């Protein structure tokens, strides 16, 4: 255990939320990616976070794995799309933009909360180092 | 050190005749007394503390280099490392100042 462990623990939270932001941006950027019905649609990205046992001497969170949603998507009738099959259908990813925006807010606020912890911890440590100087 | 005035016991370990003649006698006899009372002596505590500071600062330096070359993966990594290096420096300097203050107070003691 180091003296300034809070900083490292909050850094792991920042990393996890940054990866969540990456996943959300990946999902939103591909929300209109059409594929032919013979291929699978863009699979929604999910971040699986896992707590690191504090007793292990580390603490914090880590991203265990990235999970992928269904490649089924939704089949849309777009006969003019060059990717359309002979019946005029293409496949779109089944991603809800509202859900992604909600996740975006959560990831952003989580990132900011971890930064706030780092800020407060730094100020706290500095206050402790000022002890007895006045 | 177990009691606030145990420094007096520490001082008593100075050989009265050796202080003026040979300065190293005072330090060599004082160190075992400090170790017996409170574990590691101050020199080794300061040395390990400086080693830790060195490691923290070189980590921050490495990340600064990555930021300059565009290899930095996470912005917060560098910011936190430099923050930690700054805090560690402040802590080491604070400990050093306290120790020097304590030494000066003892040296300024009227005999």
C-alpha cells in the first residue's frame, strides 16, 4: 500500500469510464451502419466492469471484458440501398439511441466523479502536509 | 522514541569526551540508540523515501515523453502521475524540513 493510493484507485475508475465512453461512441457511430441480410449487423458494445478486491492491496475497478450484443439487428425494407437483398431488405444494428445517450451521461458523470475524488484527495494530502507550518 | 522527552536519553548516548575530538563518534553511537528505540534510523527512512520519489518522478517523466510523442493512451494517466510526483515531492520536502528543524532545535539547545 502506498501513501497516495486514492489516486491510483480513482485512476482505475477513470480508465473504466473512459472505456465505457469509447464503447458508447462506438455504438453511436455505427448506429446507422447498414449491412446486407447475409451478414450480421454491427454488434452493440458492452463494458463489463469488475471490482478489484481492496484486500488484495490494490482496490479500484477494472474492465474485465467487452461483451457484444446480438448481430441479429433489425431488418429494414430499403430496396434502393445497394446492400439490399433480392427482397429489398437490409440489416441495421438494433441500438437504441436514447439508451446510448443515457449511458453517455452516466459514463461522463462517472468520469467527472472520479476526477472530483482525485481533486479532493490531492487537496486533502496537501492540507495534511501543511500541518504544523502555520 | 517512546516519550516526548526521550530525545534527552538519545543525547545522553553521546560520549562527552568524543564529541569535540571526533564528530563521527557521535553519529555512530547515536544510530544504534535510535534504532533500539524506534526501529529504522532516519537515514534509511529518508533514503527509501527518496527512492520512492525517484520512481514516481521517473514514471511521470516517461508519461510526459509519451504525451509529447503522441503515444499516450490516457490523458488522465499523465495528469495523475504528475500530480502524484508533485505530492510525493512535497511530502519528502516536508519530512526533510521537519527533521532539519528538529536537529537545529537540538543543536541550538543551551548547554
